[in-house]
């Protein structure tokens, strides 16, 4: 079951993100990895900046989360994670489809260049990698991330589906 997360789901969102982010360890550049991948303070800031989380519940437990953030003329998909124990069961796709139904704007997703599995996942949903120049422009316009993260990231885009 997919549900819009509320303030009482904060700890579940935090746990899912940090459990699932373990997949990045040893894959993304070492200088971008940190234990407690997303600290509570950063998650709080993301929510205050307009990231709305949706969760996938299985047996009354949130096992997947994905955020949506409306930024002017585009929609961003942010922080898409599924608990390690629940991967490869279609949860990410269900969450993504739910969020895609909530916008009529072009959709952008940023991820790590070395997170090949994430890129492949989004490509299955008709997202395409943008050029490096376009990536740099989009990250500067719609995200607030350090320059080192810009250097080690990609952006995928999906036009409005008719």
C-alpha cells in the first residue's frame, strides 16, 4: 500500500534511507560516502525545503520511500530507497509510478554516476540521461548540492507523457 508520509513517519523514512543507502558504500567516491548516509538534520532540511515523501507499506511497516519536490517548471524525484530486505519486488516502480501521476511537468532525477543500477531502473521508466553540460545546468538550477557531488552525479529527464 502506498501512502503519503506524515511527520510521525519521520523515523521510518530515516531508517529506510540509511538502510538502503548501504548499497552506495564502496561504489560512490569515498569522499562522498559517510556513515549515516543521511543524518536526521539533513532529512529535516529536505522536508522543510518541500520534499514530500511517499511510502510503501508492507505488513504495517514502511519498506520503501520516495520523495517528490515541485520546483517551478519541473518536478524532482528525490531520495528513492527500498529497504535491503525488500528489494527487487517492484516497490520502487510502484512508488515511482505513483509520483509520476502527481505531475504534469517534466520530471528530473539526480543520482550518482556510479549507481548503475539506479540509472538502469529509471531508464526502464522512459527517463534518459542528459548531457554533462545539461546536467551541470540542471543541478545548479534545481538542486543545492556541493560541487564535488555535481562532478560525480548524473541527471535523468522524462518529458511529459501524453
